[in-house]
């Protein structure tokens, strides 16, 4: 990472924005709780976009029966950095962000004597599939090795930047000197990719899926190839948690209810989030659907805490933080109390198995699941004008992707989808007779 980029990012985190309230705002019997969230980072919807639309937090606050009137000030941001700035200024009480920004949140909180704590998880992927590196549709870049000497846009200090750094290291490329890293907001990076002013874009949910769906990008690297968990979570100011534990518990109960709603009604939840964010519902469902890339569960799983500890070294190397005491930052006592006896069960729960899925046109409440990608292809071939979206899991990583954007391999009569050309070629090289085929060819073979 360029030194100037690190300084700029650190400055953004340290200087608060003006004009925001907190739970300490108001007087007498009226209390304002300020929640920072990222509407377009749809891995956080159970603590943000979806939770807000369902009104569950307000309902839980009204049920406290403590004689106070509660108001919730929902503040929407593009990334976690400004949420951290506001929290360390005492102006946001509860926030949600990705794993790398959470570590910066912990470091800045300690540095500025405004400690924060990770109190619950929103969505996660145990292999790292929430972060993806994409290139332009007509790009000649075919593997990570091809990025050497190229311009790559990412948001420094984000989970997507962490994926980029780790992926380059595994490919034998120095992440500082081997590429020209552009520190850009996701929307700016997406525009740069379309304009040709950057060669690749490494970003978090939902940007890679959105650009691919729009035909503006293709995948170069699936973050799940790292096989290292990535997640988003909820952080709270320690002072707020101690002063208003019942309010925090009300939030976590509401988050749990929103999680149950998303898991029980994934199509309706995707439509709701799409309406609020202006993202295509098909993209939201790719990540948040019944078999989506993200699994939603508020329990603070040991695997995620372990991954968070491994992330510290990446941020230290980028000089964005020093040492971070992850064990003292993580505090699941509030979510344990909020979820009660169900917490142990949720802590042990595993992601649902990967499955191929079709969203038929006109289907308001449910999709169709298939045991194999070939069965899905057979259905799509016979219902071409009746399919809104079709999704298949990568044959090696399990990452769900759009069927018509996947790289297909025919191995005898078996049809296998891959998110990236490189992983497809690895399979072909190891299986004599296997070859890459077009989506149209795959449909024809399956029908």
C-alpha cells in the first residue's frame, strides 16, 4: 500500500463528521439511539437495511417498559471507516462493518479512549467468498499472476483489500511493490474499471456480483480460494453498552428476529433490501438467498474470531493498526443474554449445504432448488423465458454464482460450474478429457 493512502485512510478514521446524535442525546424521558450501517453492504442487512425496514428494533425498545421514549437515528454510510470515526467521537452507539474495519474500529477506540466491542455477527462465509477480484469483461487478464505491474482498485483497510493482499502473496507477488494499488471507494473503483483507468477491482459484497450481473465485469479471483473465513459484525461503544445494556440487548434481539425473517423468507427479504438499496434483487439474492454466499447468524463463532486474529498482521503490515487484542475486543455476553437458550444451538450451527437454485419469473415467495448443476441446466433449457435468475455453486469452493456468468466444464457427461477461468483450468488440467464449454453448450448438453 502507498504511504499516502495509509495516511489518508487513517485521517478519515480519526476525524469525526458533524451533526450526529447518540444515545446520550435528548433529555428527560426521551432517548435517541444512533445506529450506523451500510445499506449497500448487504452482508450487514440484519443489523441495518432489513432490520430498519422491519421495525423490529423500535418494537423491542417500545417493549422495554422503562418509562422512556426511544427514537432510533439510522445513519447510512458507504464503508465502515466513517462509522468508526463517529463512534470514537461518541456520536454513533451501534455500528456494523466488515472484519478488517472491525479491527480498525477496535484499534481507534482504544487509541482515542473510546473502546468498542464486537458483540454479534451479521453474515459470514467460512471460506472467504464474500470478497472477489474482478476485471473488465474484455480483459485479457486470466490469473492473479497477470496482475503484476497492473493497476488494482480496492478500499484500503477493507476485507476486500485483505483478500487482495493475501491472494497476491500466495501468487508470489509483493502486494506493495508488485502492483499499483488505487485506494478508492467501491463506487469510484467500479467506475474506474468501466472507464479502463484500472485493470482490476477487489471489493466486498455486493459490488463484484452487481458488476458481473450488469455485464460490466468478470471474475478473476474468488475469495473463497483462500479458505479463510470473512464476515461482518456489530460493534458497540463500551460506554453505551455499560450504561444502556437493556437497549443493546433489545437491538440484538431485534437482529436475531431479522435474521430469522431473512432465513425463513429469503425471497421477500431480498426484494425488501433491493427496494431500499436500489440494487437488483437478483444480486441481493446471490449473497443473501437460501443458499447464498453469505450465511446469517448473530452467534460469535470461534472460527470467525480465529480468522479475525489472523487479519491483524495484514493491517499491521499496511501500518493501519498496531497490535489488536482481539480477545478483549470480542464480547458476546450481550448476545448470549439476548438469545438465551438458543445461543448454544446457533453457535454450533453450520452453513446450509451448497445447492443450485432457480428463481422463476413471477415467483413471489420461493425458488426452486436442484441437487446438481446439470439438473438446473436441464430446467433452464426447458424454461428459458420463465427464469428470472439461476445460481450454481462453484465445483471447488462452493461459492454461489450466476449460472450464465459461470465458467462451465464438461467432464464426460458431468457438467461443472466454476466462478473463475483459472480454477476451471486447474480442474481441466487434472482430468483428462475435461474441457471448458460455453454456457449455451452446457445448456444443450443438459437438455
